[in-house]
């Protein structure tokens, strides 16, 4: 069976495959790339939520800002561009994948610095604009790095250590950014915090510059760097203008239909959540009948995604439902956990200390254990364990809300949350990577991860109105229960077998 024919049932039921070599340099590289992507994440999610709360923004509006995190779920829209095109300048020396990573890092630094300049949040649309740009460039970095990882390490046992190293770097950076930003904000203000993270986000760029050239590309290092920077400035300005235009249209539409801080958007969001599944179900019959030379299957823009549904058929709907639910509890809790903790009476400094060493150690242990599980256990058992511990982390916030204010109690709740997130995240990344057709690694992985967080992030944007209706206890009990709801899907996944390519039949 080819790698492309490995499916959900094979992943869940087959014995662990024969080991493939994983070198330490690869782990170090992916630890660095994970660090690059992890630094900015909290700056447009939890740290931004606390910043908005400090400036008196309504809880419902803070919930709306969670929709900034929707942008990564649509990365499949531009992911094919990263597979097909080079970044002018950078690619001449460093190649396609590293070229996109370097461009994305420049985007991350510029967007974070802009958020520092406008850190008073006096103009919320401007805050949203730069948060969206930060999310876009962070996601672009992840798409390029994930595609490169799948190309370099295509098997389950090789993926385990590399994913663990990547997530160690990612979560270490998240903890450093989250805790460091809060401590700096408490001491010197939000501008200082964002400028510090922008500076730290730039540190991996010189490391990439110093790396060896791509073997299939020519050109000098200095010329490639100069032309790459000039091309990047043009791309960054173009992206800024496009994002501003789209954002203006979205805000105008929201005002026109009457959405404001007092609106109950939950019913609308639940309705939107059904649209992707209805669209996929409607398109399946045509996709399954498509011939190898069909424009649907050969299209640069649609071919990678059509291939996934062509291979899995109706089983693709079950797979997509499962991936939508598996991390939903974590995503729902992400944006509102810190405002809840702040509301209990904890200071930014106390939250920052909890999010530093405690969160880092718990996350590293969780990621390491998850990476070990996917190498030693059957995938179905590993996925079950990840769902259970993710749920326990969410239930920990309910327990925290009923304890006296104490840093020790906060440390326990934070450790439980980060341990469960780390374990579930490592297992989930490997599972999704194994569903990908190696012919389309960047596009299909972007599609799967994007869809995995589409529904959760849609619902997260309505989190503020949910808390208003059912309270924080009900909200975090619900988010934990949703994590457990992924487990009943596993017997169904074990029956799904992919359709073989014509050349393999």
C-alpha cells in the first residue's frame, strides 16, 4: 500500500510501522520553527483579550475578537500558493519553503510592532486590522513549515519526535510570550510588551540567513537577501491594503445587519457551522465521479482538496466532523479563561507567573507523552487519552472558580490545562499528518488543520454571549464535555478506508 493510500482505519488499527531515522538536527530545526510560530499566537488571542479587558472593552466584544483566530482556519485558500510559487529573492538561495518562512517572519515582526504602536486600543478596528495581519503571517509560517515537515518525515514513527520537538518549541514560545508579555505589561505597559515580543520574534531570522543554500537553487546569499527584503516590503504593504479593505467591508456588513456588543450571535453562528458540511455533502457525488483528467482533480486551486474527498468519499464527512470536535473544547476555553481568572481577583503578574515555568513544564511533559504515545500505542487509544486529558484541563477552570484566590491553586489549574492541551495537540498533529496525500502536503494539511478549527473558532467568537447566558461554570463544563464528544467517533473512523489511485488499483 502506498503512503497515499493509508487511511483513517489503517492509522487507527495497524500496528506501529518500522522505525525510520530521525536526526537531532531535524528536531532542533523544528524546535526553532515551532518557536517562531508560537511567539505571536497569544498576542492576538489571550494576551489581546486581557489587554482589551484592561481598556474596558465589553466581554461580548472581546468574544468577537476571537474571530481573528478564524483566519488560520481559511489557510487552505492561500496554501496552494506556497506549494506552487517561490518568494522572489529569498528562494534564489534558501529555496521555496525557507523563503516563505522568512517572508512570514518579517510579516510577524511588522504586525506585532504595529500592535505595540496602537496599544491603547482607542481605535478597535485598527486593533483588529493588525491582529488579523499577525494571525495571517503566523499562519503562513505554519503552512510552510508543516509542508516541509511532511515532505521530510512522511511516516508515523518519524513524525512523532519531530512533532514533539516542533510543539516543544511552539509551546515554549507561547508560554514565554504569554507570561513575559503580562509581566512586562504590568511593569511598563502594553506597548512595551508587544515591542518586546516583536524583537524576540525576529531572533530566528538571522539563524535562517546563516543556513546553507538550498541544493537546487543558485545565486549569492547577499543578493538573495537584498532582493528578498525588497520583495517582502511590497508583499507586506499589499497584504495590509487588502486586509484593510476586507475588514472595512466586514464591519460595514455587521453594522448594517445590526450586530453590536448586545447582540446574541450564537444562533447565527450555529447556523453557519452547518454550512460547510452541507456544502461538502452536496459536492461529494460529483467529486467521486471525477476522472483523473477532470479539471476538478487537476486544478491548482481545487485539486488538492478534491483529492481528499475523492479518496475518502462519504467517510470524509465523518473525518471532518471528528477533526472539528477533537480540539473544540480547548479552543472555546482559550480566549475567555484568562478574563475569567482576572475576574476572580488574580493580578496580571500572578497570571504571568502561572503561565511561565508551570505552564511550560506541564506543556512540555504533555507534548512529550503525546509524541511517545503515537510511536508506541495504536492511534485510536492515543486519541482517546488526549481527549480525556483535554477535558480534564477544561474542568479544572470550574474547580478553580470555586477556590479561594491562591497562586498554588492557579498553578494546578494552569498545569492541568497545559498538560492536556499539549498531549492532545501532539497526537492530533500526527493523526492529521498521516491523512495527507504526500502529493499535496502543504495544501491538504492546511485544509485539515484549518477545518479542524473552523467550527470551534466560530463558536469561540460567541463565547462572551454564551457566558452571559450560562455563566463561566456552564461554559467550561460545556467545553470539557465537547472534548469527550470526540471519543464516540473513533469506532466509525476505524471503518474508513481510502479509495486507491487509478495507478495503484
